[in-house]
């Protein structure tokens, strides 16, 4: 084989490898993220948290991470909160739920990582995840039945049945998975 044919074949192989790498780097794994604005309400205490920014991201194993600022009335240890998040996808509605969280100090706003939450409802094919719009006559007002992120802190002693409900307070956001 001549030197020019070897170089030409090498160039084709290199171009194919680069294209395959770039193709896999797109939607072949979950790694998207977005920031959305939520209105949250502590359903037990009646405290409203408006304009809360939550950053959602997905992982290669189809788990969801939600990072936001919360001002909790009591200190919360790691892995005491049950968080459930609902998202829309090109293959239908999805639910993520689990008990994974960073520790939270009492009484002061803390940046809190919730997740990675496993997929517990629906199935993922390919496409995008979208933060769902609220429902009812006041879709931006969270309630026990109108929420897209729910944080249950009943595992924390002294506050039985304590729940925070969050619903989109800003535009829908989408990210690839």
C-alpha cells in the first residue's frame, strides 16, 4: 500500500473516530442541565418562598439532581429529606424520587443539593426533559395538589408531616438527556 493511501485511510479513520466521539457526546448520555424559577410554599408553616432558583441536571444513569436555596426551620442531616420531582419528556411524564440531600443548617438560607434522585415513574427514550407547568386557576401558586417539586421533611424529628411544595414561577425550561 502506498504512503498516500495509508495517510488517506488514516485520515478517514480519524475523522470517523472524531465524529463518533462527538455523536456520543450529544444525547447518548444524560448530562443536560437547566435553571428554573420556582414558587415554593411550606405547607405546614404557611411560609412562601417566591422566585426560588432550582438547577436541575441529569446523569448518565437517568438520575436527577436539584440544587436550590432553602431556609429550613430546623437543622436537617444528610439523607433525611424525601424529594419528588415531576418532569415532562418526549416519551411522557416522568417522576424522580429519593432520599438524598446535603445537610441544611436551621434558620438561614442554605444552598442544598437534592439527589441524585432515581427515576421512579415513566420511561426515558431520548429527547428533552421539560419542567412542567402548574395546574388549576392559579398555576404558579404551589399547593398540596399543585407541585412539580415536593420536599418532605417528615423524617426530621419535631416536625411531623412537614412538606414544601414548589411549582414553576417562571417560564418552562428544557434540557437534553
